[in-house]
C-alpha cells in the first residue's frame, strides 16, 4: 500500500484547502457543476463537485475514474431522505470537507499540530478522506494527497472562471465534459466524453464445478428468491487498515420461507464471486434445486444466467421478493440487536 503523506505533502494540501475555503466557491457554484481534472501522475480523470451551495456540507468531492463517475451519476436525482447504502458504500472518491473542530479525530488534529496551523470558527477545519468501494472512509495515502492538492487548486481555477462566465460548463459540445489536463508545466482545457461504466468481470467458474453439479441431477421444484444486500456491520482486521463492509447472498424458498443458503462476502467481491458462491449453495442445498429463481437486480440476472441455464433452471426479474425481504429484515434486526447488546 502507498505510504502516508510526508509533512511537506501535508503542508501543500492544507495550503490548497485553505485558499479553497477562503475563496468559498460554493457561493456561486452548484454541486451539479461537475468538471474533470486529470491526475498528472496516473492520467486518470477525477470528476470534481464543489459542495456547499445548500449550506450543509462544505468542500470538494473528486470522483475517481469510471467507477467514481458512475456512482456520481447514481447519486443524482435521488431523494436525499432515502439513502441507498449500496451507492454510498460503493463510492470511489477523495474528499476535502470543512468541519467543526470536534468532528476531527486525533489523527487529524495531530497532523494540524505538527504543521503549526490554527483554524477558527465552525465548518473551518479541513478533513481529508479517501473513499474506496466497500471500505469506511480512510486517511489519505501520499499519492492521494498529491492529487487532492492538484484538484483543490484546479477547482479554484474553474470556479473563478464560472464566476465570470456562468455558462462555461453548459457550452460543452455533444455531452462532453470540461477536463483540466496538464501538459508540461501548463494546464489547459479539453472536452472529453464521460467514461463508460466499469465492466463486471466475474471470476470464471471452473468446468469441473459445473460438471459436478450436473452429475448431481437434483430434483427441481418450487421457486427460490435470491438477492445480495449490505449488512449493517463492519470488520476491521487491523487498527492501521480501514474497516470494510460485508454483503450477504441470501437464498430463500418462496413458499416455505426456508433459508436455503446464506453466504457472507466482502462487499468488493460480492459480484465477481457470485457464480462460485451460488454454485456452493446449490451443491449444499438440503431441499434440492429450484425450478425457477427470482431476482430483483439486473446484475444478478446477468451474472447467474449462464450457470442456471446450463443446469436447466429458469431465472427471472421480479419487482419484489416478499419471502426474502421478510427473512432479510429479521436477519438484520438480529444483527443490529446483537451489535447493541
């Protein structure tokens, strides 16, 4: 893993954050005024959104690459009162927010103390975090600190231009986005298309696994409801590593509400390992196999179809999974009660 920022890198980052704060670009820039900033080191584009126009969260969020941009789009137009935790947990971005002093943790305050900095007032203390899919927000690495410094400076440049020319981003031709690109020591504008959604590449299921399932020739009857969902719990293996979320693959017999299988997997592996883990549920099922499988997520339909078609099992999309949803609620309530006890 990349090392922590040096004291010099921290100093540059705090200087960039302070000038961003003093500019207060959220007074005239909206959070939907998104623009790109290319990382000079990796050439990956981060898509910057200046937050604060609504008077709640103040700072800069930089959505990284295709994965980050796709999740940014998933956030748009959602009811802020309805949290989609799959979207929140799936974020890939860097953030520079301005918080109250009591919101800083000891590690944040220690860096500020080493730099000899002082901040006064509410929502004036810089807090920097890295968000990776499936993990809790964590502290920046050296390379992340360098890019966030660049992003804060370039965001100020674009914000100043928007103050003089509010239609700057609206003049994008053919749904292109303004991207700031560095050539040598100079920065320039480019109009670039948005990145395509990242492909889901499942782990290949060994042919011997499929052959062994075929050889079982299990009876098929009834309907299974199958879904993946996020658990309200986190795992931290070491103090110096970020906690991570866990997803559950749940399979419920529709008529009896019998739990055929439940398998826990780290969030980031929930889709890539789906075929292998569902094959394990089929292998160990105490009630035979389903004649039909119902799912409510398109990605599950796409990923499970090859295996199920090979085994002669139907799979369909359904708007709701009533049996599974009742079992899911009971399971989450049990975990929540256990965590609080």
